[in-house]
C-alpha cells in the first residue's frame, strides 16, 4: 500500500528531518503539538498539526500510545513514524498500529520485542556464533545473586537494564562491596526510564571502542549494511561525536563485523532500519552488545557517506517495496563527522542549560549539513532531551572532515544559551582524536580541558566586562540623570551616545 | 550647559577573574587601550543579525554578557563563560583588604548542580559524611545523578525532601566541616 499521509509521533530535529523526506515523496505530514512547547520550530514544517495541548494525563504526550493511535485513526492517517523516541522501540506500540490497520514505520513487533529484550537478543547473537561477553545471560533477582555471578565472571562488571538503552540504568561495579548500592541505582533508574526494573550483568571491558553497523532490510528477506559508525566519544554512555567510517576498522574487520550484524538481523527476519552495536577491545576482538530497532540520531553520518536517504528507505520498505540496492552497491565515499549540539553547560559538568535562544546562525557550505530543531527565539525546556541540533560535515578523508568540522563550528553562532560547541572543538583539536587511536575512555582520561579556549579569550572577556562596567560608570558621572531608568541598555549603544556628548 | 568629557587623566580598571587572575585595563573606551601595560587593538561590533563580536588580531570572537550584578560579570567568549569582578584602583584596595580579613567559614553548602527532582536522600541529619560520599540522588533529563559531599563533616541540615523539584543552585544540604 502506498503511504499518502504520515503522523510523526516525535518533536525536534528528527520530526523536521522526517518531514523533509516525506515532502520529497509527496506524503502529507501530521505532527503533535504539546503544551510544553507550543511554539516549537518543528511545528512549522508539518502540513497538519494535531493538538495534544489539553493532555492532562500523567503519561508524556509522545508516549501516549492510545491517544496517538486514536489521533491517526480519526484523521485517517496511513502510517506513523515514531522517530527515535521510546515508542520507536515499543513492541506494544507497533502491535497496536498493526491492529488498527496503521502502517508502523519500523520493524515488526516481534523483531522489536526480541532485540529489545537484551537477554533474548544475546541468545540470538549466540545462535549466529557472534562473540558475546561473559555475563548473567538472564535477569537478576537480587543483589546476592548478582554478587555470586560477578564473582564468577570477575570484576569489573557492568549492570545493565534489560530494557535499556542510551546509558540509562547502567552502572559499573568495581568491587563486591559496591553491589548493593549499584544494583539499587541501576534498577530504580531502569524502572523510571523503561518501566521495567530488571537488570543483568556482564563482564565490563575497560576502554573499548564503540562501533555500530547500520542495517537496512526489506520485507522480502533482503538485508544489507551501510557500513559502520564510530561512536567512542561518549560521556556517561551518551554519544557526543560520531563518525563514519571508523578509523579502527580495515576492510577485513569491516566485512566480518558487517556479516555478523546482517546474520543477527536475518535471524529475526528483520526489516526497516536498525543498528547493531559492538564493543571492540584493544586486540581488535569484537563483541555483540545490542541492537537498536529504530532510526538513530547518528544515522546522518551514514547517509552522508553512502548518499542514501535512510528515512526514505524506511518508508518504502514499510510500503512493501523491495530494496533496489545490493551490498555490492554500497560504496563509502569520504568521511563524515557528526557533532551533537546540546544545550548544556560543559563548564558545569554538562548540566542542562535551559532558556531562550535569542539568535542562531549556521555555517554554510557544500560539505555541511545541519539537522536542527531550533531557530531564533526557540526555548530550551526541561521536558525534553538537551540535543538542539546536529552538525554533520563531510570531507574527502578524515583529516579534511576534521578541519572542515572545526571551520564549521567556528561559524556556528548561538546567542542566549550555552552549548557543547566549545567541547566539540576541543575534541576535534585533540591529538589523540586526530590520530584515530581513541576509545570510550577518551573524554575521561585524555581530555585535560573539556572546552576549547584560545589563549586570548580570557583577556578579551576581561575587556568586555570592564568596557560594560566602565560605560555604566561613565554615564553616572556625565549625565547624573538616569534616562533609561535602570533599563538594561546595550553598552555599545551607550558608548556611541557617550562619544557624541 | 555643556558637559565636559573627562579626557585628561587615564582611567584605570582592574578585572579580577574567579581564579584571582588580574587584568589591568587602562582607557577602555579610547583608541589607546592598554591591558597589563600592553597596547592592544580591540574593537567591539554589533552585526546586523543581532550578534556581538570582538575583532582582535583579525579574528572574530562571539561575545555575550550573560549576567551582571553591580561589579560582578559573567561573559561568554565563543561559548565559554568567564566570571570577573571589575574594580577601580580604590575599590580594588578595599577588596584586597576585605579578602585578607574574611572569616574562614566552617559551613559548606551543597547546591543543586542542575534543575531536577530529588529521588533519594542517602543521609540523615546529624550523620557524618566523608568527602566524595553520595548524599542525594537528583534526577534530571531522565538521568539519575549522585550529589557528592565536597568536604568531610557533619550533616547539619537537609533542605529538601524526596520528590522535591529543585532549581539550579538551590541549597540542598548544609555540612559543617570537620578535619578528616
């Protein structure tokens, strides 16, 4: 069935990203407006807005399965794209769509369920002879059991939420005395984030690389991969900079890992886009970690090097079309790097920086792609993820991609809030990052300063503050009348006035 | 009546950073700016898009004043913040005097590093805590963050309860320092 209308059950940059492809394919887009950001930028890209502002439910709007399904039905919408949110990995949601005759853009509920449950996913990987880390191979019932198994595997171990992802519900345990505390932290966090408190443990590989493969499959049994992504620049398991390809892989390893990823997907009759995540240790041995059964934030770097539109593929596959491309058609061209621009204060431990974005100005060039969810006067609210935009830069090789990214970051101007831009600059300029020899401990172990600072920055800051202060003093001295009545006036306007006195 | 421009004498300011680094700035408005006795050529511009930038040594620096209260300033240079207090030569002398005679406080307040919800309190009032020990769990943007005691001492007061919503820098716990 041809999809003519699409409900995008998400917000921010991913909604805008999906709208772009939907427009290209002539599909009418519907989206959801919430009372938490009634003037959000993504709303301006939609053909029709469904208003959820009156929601009094405890469940956040984008997690309200029944209301979303009901909205799609009453507006006679053909399909739903969940973006990369929680619903994208909810087998229940996919099932409900199916029951109501709405096309869910994503894999089958069965695939989501199997791969979403980490214990089952591991069994599947094991059946395909894909290497796994030692672990509990099942959910844990108590700290006591955890301690027993941890003793067998050997410390350090990592506690993970069975239904988890994105670093939530994950705790590293270094010694047996920490088990009680970490078990409690991980399971309550898992309960909060995923409504499922079950956790499991596995051997913790110190300082691995995080490598993932983009998979795409159709409903006719064809599955290919679009190469790997290097996602080792992470802080507390949150990815901050991703690139494709990875400097750690050669053709051989790429083929072995790519085949492993495809085999895992094949075993669940997977269709749509998905990502198979691996850990790669110091000896270049890889281990299956998990599979994400959805589009991911960093899908854009794979698009930039393969020239494919993954959202378009997802929509066509959902319509039942067969993949036109074969594995041999996939050519990785050049290098692409994605910097996540988050509204965070790097100097205050990456804490969320809320507030009004006065102005934003993007760098422009042929090799720059910006997927943004904000514009002038957008507000960063505490209700949603802190990512406000993604900067994706291409280069003919890694070195070029890095220098192009730095140029772009220098011209990426935001006024009103603090962002991760100074952090991204500092990573891209780091010797270790440039060398390609880095792993997930990079930020913690290698970075002395988490933000980039030019040598004259502090002096210029001192000057700016002094200038403003002196201007205010000067007005007091020369006029004696506070014409502005204490109103905040730009020191530069003030300066001009002073000069013309 | 015509107002006279005070042009004759040099005007001097001292910007003191939060790490106590000093910048002596002379004649900030003039063509003859001196910073730490060196002549510098700095210009400030407002562009047509509403951004303010400094031009220095042919490089552009995006700048913004994010906070000011009396002589205390927080400014951003290319997205990184710096905090200064701006002093005149007279007020600087006074500040130095006051700093030297400041009483060393025994009380340490733990503030919220970010807005969020208190999901767990791990200590009781009156309890002994060690530096580095977790005292609270604060949930923000769906992540659970441990709030750590910055010093060893005795918990004098807990200002929050479970499920409380807190803002950034809200005081959470008061600790009386003790030598460990």
